[in-house]
C-alpha cells in the first residue's frame, strides 16, 4: 500500500506543479499582451530631450563660450569658438527638427482605415512544420488537430500504464521510430509512402502520427527500398491484400510519389533526387489569405504588411519596430522621418565627439598642468556610444529600405538564410566553400535570390525600393519636410509570387522575368 500511496502523492504533486506553471504562463502572456501606459511610452521622450539639452549646455557653455571670451583655460581662440558654435547649433537644430517630426507624425494605424469583421474560417489547418520557428510546437498542434476523437482504453490497461509505456518509448533511436511508423501504416492495410522525407521528419512523434494519418488513403502499399523488418499484418485479410498486389501497381505508385520529391538543382534523374532537408525549400504559407492576415486582438483584417504592436496595443501600417526613443512605432507614415533623424543624430554625435576629443588631446599634449573637464568627458562618452548606436541603426535601415523590407520582414529573410546555411552544412564539408557557393548559385538559378526575387515586396531594383520609402527627390532624403510617399495601404506584389503570397520557382515566373 505504501508504494501506491507514495506514487499517488507524487502524481498529485506533479499535477499541482504543472498547474502552477501553467497559471504563471497565462499571467505572463496576459501581461505581455497588455499595452504599455501612455505615460510610460512618452516618458522616454523627456529622457531623450534631457540628454540633448545637457549636451548643448556642456558644448556651448563649457567649451565654446570660454573660447569666445578668451578665458585663460579655454581650448582655442575666439574664431574657433564661433565656428564650432555655429556648426554645433546647425547640426543640433536640424536634428531637433527631425526629432520633432518623428515624434508628432503618426506611423499610421490600421483601425483608422479598416472596420471590424468576424474572423475568417480556417479551412487549411496549419502550415507545414518545417516552416515554423518553433517546429516541435507546430508539429504537436498539427498532430492534435488531425487526431480523431479518443476511444475507450482497452481492458486491463490503465491510462497511467499507457503514459508509462509512452515514456519508455521516447528515448528510442531514429531508426526504431521510422520502422514503427512503417508497421503502423501496414497494420491498417494501407501504403507506406515512398516519400523520402518521411524518414527525416518521422523522428518527431507528432509528425510521425500526422504523417501516417495523412497518407492513410493514398492507395495500395508500395515496397520500401530498405525495410527494417517484415510488416506485421493486422488481420489475415490485410495480409492477403498485400500479397495479391501486382508489382506493376506498386511501381506505378512509387513513381507517382517520387514526383513530389524536390530534386537538387542541376540534377535530373530520380536517382539524384534529394529530400527537402537537403534542398532549398521556400515557405509555402499563403501569407495573403485572410486567415493569415486577421488580427484577433483588434478584430479586423489587417492591411498588407501591417502588424500588431503589443506596446501600443494596435495594428500599425507597414510595422517596422517600436522605438522607445520616440515613444511610438516606426511605420509607413514616419519611417522616412526616422531615417532622417538617425542620420542627423549620427552627424551631431560625430561632430561633438571629434571636436571634444581633439581639443582635449591637443591641450593635454601642450599644457603640463592641464585638467580635463569631467562634464566634457561625460559628453564624450555619451556621444561615442550614440555614434555606434546611430551608425549601426542607419546602416541597417538603409540596407533594409533598398531591399524593400521592414525590420519584421527582414527577420523572415534571415530565418530562410539560416536554414539554407544549415542545409549547406549537411551537403558539404565546412571547408568546401567552392561547392557551397556553386550549390547556392544553382538554387538561385532555380528560385532566385533570397531577399530579392524571394521577397514579396521587392520592386525590382534598389532605386525603386528606396524611393518608395524616402521619396523621389534628393532633398526629401535629408530634410524632414512634407509627407511620406508611403500611405501604408497599397503595395505592389512581386510578380514572382502567386496571388496567395507563395514564392514560385523561376520556371513559373512571367516570361519577361525568367
């Protein structure tokens, strides 16, 4: 009795622990989904203005004014002080102008242009598991959605014993999982599919079960090339059905199944075909369908390229990112002003840092009893940090704009490149850079380049992408005047994608683009 009582107490404690964890997870999700208060979002604007004001005080009051008054401890003459003051004020005022523009210009909110609507009916379940960033969770969800209603347990077998047996079977090898899934398909009198990817993906139990169910109605069984063991028939009728199958029918089914295997670019025969884990496999998610664009938080169909911002609590047109320095999001209507502000912020920080460091270094080398002003040192440190920050930010956004991408969209491009890098590691040794480059060129010849032909909003060249965000005239690239040319509502789809947002191979492109 004692062991049973101990096991029961352990089971209750385990369930209690799981309940606490699940409750904490739900509270955390609700807290993250709740938008930030308006005061907190706008408080960072005061911090930014305070830093800029402090830089003005130190640079003008403790550097330029002593030089203009010709004080004994000044770091330069009157002419230098006046020149530095004019340049510093010009850069600072233009930067403040751009900052005022980005703070007061709304990024564009979808709720102002879209009315609420009921959620669309999802007919096509979930996308394939290898397209998700969380492969295991998506595979488990797909498996759960594909399962029939649970039936009663067999006599003499309790749920606890079933769970215990499932736990013991979990550390089995990759080979054993594959052979087990093959026997399960044969027990139902159905076919073991010849898809070469089954051996790769069936290592995950939810995918194995979903794969077996999805292929349950594919037709008569086909022989595997290297069976682990003879299939165990579920009944004598199933055995006679398998033995009476003509070999020609099995061969026909195998040929039909092999057509679904993607060949390695540059190969032609079936003997050289590779599973999809060894080839480029662009995402097949129809991103333009209503079920993939519907926002369940706001309750409406989002415009193209719009995303929901958790900090602001609403959907933003062509959402790029939420910037705490401006107290709101960067989107379609203010992306241009954001880039202009970062550009002038970089010039302002660079001028401040260069002049302060240069004058103090010269004075230290000439005067034997020179003492550095501590407040000037603080501004040197701050300006140096902002040079690194604004420089990296400006480079990143210029690169994304000329490729027609937002920050959110660039993350998807990066995931595709990371997956392709993993595939190349499977295909070639780490030191064979030439073979990797040739394989990538073959994939580009078949599909196009990732991030360019493989991006749904790429307009064909860097100039068109740049002008779509920054404007067609050069003065619009540097001065915060006028409005953004991007309205956030209408976008031209890359013709290399189908109407549902899937990337098509080059052979399916329009003839003028092939």
